[in-house]
C-alpha cells in the first residue's frame, strides 16, 4: 500500500491464505433481497441501454446511428455533453429509501461509478463527478444517509475496472474522445485486449478505498473485468483493506465478484441475470434487472412481472442465494411508475410471506417439480413459467416452509419430498398452516408425501407458503 492507502490494522493480510478466513456476515445471509440502482449520465439519451456511452462511439451500432441523427457528430456532441442535461432535479433520496423498505428490500446498492467513468459521488480523484457537475449533489452520500434512516443496509458498486477500454471506439474516428481536454472522463480508452498499467490500477484501488472510507458501505459489488490477471494483487490489497475496515466498524461487510475473480470462500460469488440449479453450501447472489433489455433507464423498457421476480426470489433463496434486483431511474431522479408498482407488489407479497424468506436457510433439497432452472449467467428469462407442481423449500429452526409456485386448480398440493421415509427432522408433522390464511388446513401424510387441501381464498397474488412444523 502507498502511505495514503496504508493497510488498516486488523485480522486480514493481503494474501489469499489470510482472506480464506473471511466469514459471510449474518445480516447478509438473513437479508435475501436487495435493490440495485443503475443511474447516471447514460439515462439522459435513454436509448439502447446503459452501454450507450460506449456504443455511441462504435460506427454501425444502433446507438452510433441514433446519436448522429439526434445530436450530431461525436466530434461536436460527445458523451460529455450529456452531463449538463443530467440534472436530477426531482431526486428525493428519502422517497427512494422508503420505497425500497416498502418493497421488502433489506439492503440497497447504488452504482457509485459505472464504466463511463462519471462518479456519482464526491470523488477527490476526479473532477468528473456528480458533486461538481450535472446534479452538483453527492448522490451516493445523500442516498447512504436516506437508506440508513430507513434502517436498511447500505452498499454500493464500482465498475471502474471496465473504464480502461470503455471509450476506445472513439479513438478510431474523429470524436471528442481524442481531445485531451476531456481525458479525465474518457481516458485511457485502451484496447480491450491489453492489461491495465500500474497507474490505472493504483487509481482504481485509491478510488475504491475512498468509497469505503467516505461512505462505509457494508457491501461492494464488482463487475466482471476485475478477473483480469493484472488486478489480482490489487484485489488482495483491497479485500484486506475493506475487511479490516469492517472489523474496525464492527459491522460485517461483503464483496461480490463474478466468475473466478476471487478464490471461493474469500468473497461472495455473484451470477448476472442467472441462477444456480442446486443448493450451494456457501451464500451466493443473483444480480438481475427489473427490465429484460436494460439496467439503466431507456424509453422502451421490456419489464418482467412481479410474479416472475417473486418466483426467482423464492428459487434463489431455496438454494442459499440472495437476490439483488436492479431499477433504472430517469435523469430527473424519478423512478418510473411501472418499476415502483412492481416493487410495491413484491413488497405486498413479502409482507405476507417474508417469514419464509428472511433469516431462512436451505433444507435437504431445494425443491421439487417439473420446471428446471438452468445454471449460469444470462439465463433468468429462459425458464418456463413455474407451475403449481413446482415447490421450493426453506427452513427456520425446525420449521419447514414449502413455497408452492402456482395455485392448483383443485386446491390440492402433494409434497412428494415429505414421504414417510423423509419425515421432518425425524419427527412426525404436527401442524400445517398457510401464511396469510386464517382458515385451518386439512392434510394427510403417507409414503407418497404430504397432501394438503388449500384454503378457498388465496392469501396473496403469487407464490403460496405452507408452514410445516414437526411434533415437539
């Protein structure tokens, strides 16, 4: 570490061997559901997706053609020229935080800096930030305070690594990327196939540690490019720095990584727009968006339904996972009405059924039923709809929750994983209730499974939770 980034005293050293002693904090294992926020200058053009700033400099791309037709050539109107239009004049962090609490989220993760290099916080290492330009507000600082006022956990994400090559398209033709006056935003604009140099890596480390010290996030999410070999020693240095800060704060902290950027057990594995197909012994995470086509705000969003998101949440939690669900606010700071509606619908479901989600752990098997979920990234819109035969399990103490992912037409559910040869914790079942329903349930238990007669009225709009308790 340079003197400015001296390793804080604590239990961790910047070696993988030392970092193997990391333990995932209980708050994260219990939280299960968080909100991701992609909000930045890229929300101003509102076209394509949050990669507009890169694609607008790639000739032949839809973003390039749209940009030239709408704003003129990139030599006269570049990405920097969207910054004054990013005003955030209606940004109300307390409204956001209250919405996230009502949605049932337990933690919130805004993007502190995306690939475009425009910091959404008061960055001492760059003038190109929201505190000095555009909104002229410390967006991350304001949101951190609002989130904590709602008793939610605050985290943030850094996508700075990808900035090494993000604007390199603009080096291939006449554009403002080549104007040295704007190097603080656009540089280094190097080839995707090259490794970042020491200066860039030291700057990456300094920026990320500044985020830690200035905002004290309890979770930091990284995108995929930190898996490049040049980052390895810097990841070790950062993890030791951050974990020691967490120990100093006496608050558990989490690093999210993709692919193989960190060795297993030294941080929390994250899968983009995808899931696992079985229980993982270590806690893991899915990050996905409320929209199928973009993470940031665009004018034509293809939204998922609340029911599909709830189904994925249940499936993920049954496998020891956590769901980080993204929204994309408009450039004025308002959250699109369809996104608010989806979040509130999820919140209504969790208000009834959260007992089967928060603070739970996996059972012997994650579930049963005909609908398969493919493991891996970019697969979360490929599964067939869940059915009434699809059931997922979670546990809390000696109580088993069977979450039925559809309502059977005959109001009968058979849980085959609970045949008499698989009694609940080697004890007979004493009681079966449905969360949110006052009506007692009739049930029977034999070698074929647990048969339950559901109530006449649905207690909620989506998945339905049976609370199964063993005899004391």
